[in-house]
C-alpha cells in the first residue's frame, strides 16, 4: 500500500531514499505507465520517489560532442527540441508518435526505455542512435548501452527500487550522418505500433560507411539487425543494395501473431518495406542521393 510520495531535490537524495527504504520505494518520473500498474496490482510499492523536480534531470544539453537527455525530460520536449531535430531526427519523430498529446506532456523518454516494452518508439530510436544510459546507484555510476537494458518482454535490467537512470546520451550528428524513423500503425493517434524501424547511416564518397538498423516488436526488445548492417558496410548507395539489406532484416525478425498488431505473416511481409523506406530517408537526411 502506498504510504508516501517523496520529492527529492538532488540525484543523491533520490538514491538515498531508495537505499533507506530497502526495496519498498520506487522511482517515478512521468508515471503514465506506473500509475496504471499500481492499482492493477502489477507493481507493489510503499513509497514513490518523484524525480521530476530535480533540475538537471529536466534538461536536454550538449557537451563534448554528446547530447544528454535527462530522466525527467518528456516526449514533447524531445519532439520539439531544435537540438534533437537537428542531430537526431529519428528520435524527434519517434517521440512525437507516443500516446496522446497529454501522455507526451507527462511521459518521459527515459521512462519509455525503463518500462521495457519491446516496441517503445523512443527506445527503438535511441538504440539506432547508439545511445548509452547513465545509471546511478549507492555504489556509484554505471554506463550501459540502451539495447542492453532489456531482460525480456516488459522486463528491464534496471531495478527502480535501487537504481536511477539519470540520463541517456548519444553522439552529436556529423555532416555525413542521417537518421530516420518509420512506423506502421492502425490509426494516426493513440495507436500501438504494429512495427517500427529506426536507422542511422554514415556516408562517405557515395557509399555506406556504416549503418545501425533497429526494429520492433520482433523480439523481447528493440533489435539490431547485424546481418543487414553488414550488407551496407562499405557498399555503394544504390536501390539494389538497400533492397538487399531490407530483405536481410528478416534473418533477425521473429514477430508473434497478435490481435493488436497483426499476424506474424503480415508483419514479416511488411517489415522489409519499412526498412527500405527508413534507409532511403536516412540517406537523404545525411545528404546522400534520393533514389
């Protein structure tokens, strides 16, 4: 039963609250999922530690060629940020798809990752960007790639009764880099993604220097498609190469039949189309040719 709602003023104070209450307290930021899970009995906690008033966790900043997004930054803040739009268009696009306007005003991008849903839009984009999470514990700080924060469907490697993800970071985009986010959904608002794909490419002399392709929900979390990425590495930017990479993603995809998201057969047939579209958009974003 919930006994108290706490507002720490610093990260250290928040972590101390967790430590003092020995597993009975839990971090909350936007709370758009947590406040539904508690009355449904999915999560039990006696204390909520609200980090939304900690100043540095409410900021989007850039330092030493890295962009940092604090744990209390909302989806709408990310979607409307000029810094994000300029350096990580895929993330701005993904954040703009989450839930409703009201949910985007409250829900946080870091919370989207910590909730560990396999098709979380912002999380898919962050994996494509190569983002890293900063985690604060009583023992100090740890740094974990966002793609390593999934222990299974709906299960995070983060224990929010003892750990606080303070922010995520990713490199500032270079002039020869581009990103894109593509989503398949049943309607234009308040719809779970049937599939979503985020990509980042780096181009050099008319070729792909490297690429990161992330897709969901085709597994327990956002999934990199290493085989498809290898197809693109060093390859000429042509429709044929992009199509070959798009087909290669099927080696890593294992979508389930779902009443909400569609059949496995349908989503498997559509996935290469989304990857092809995302790669084409990312190439253009990087200053490459439009095919």
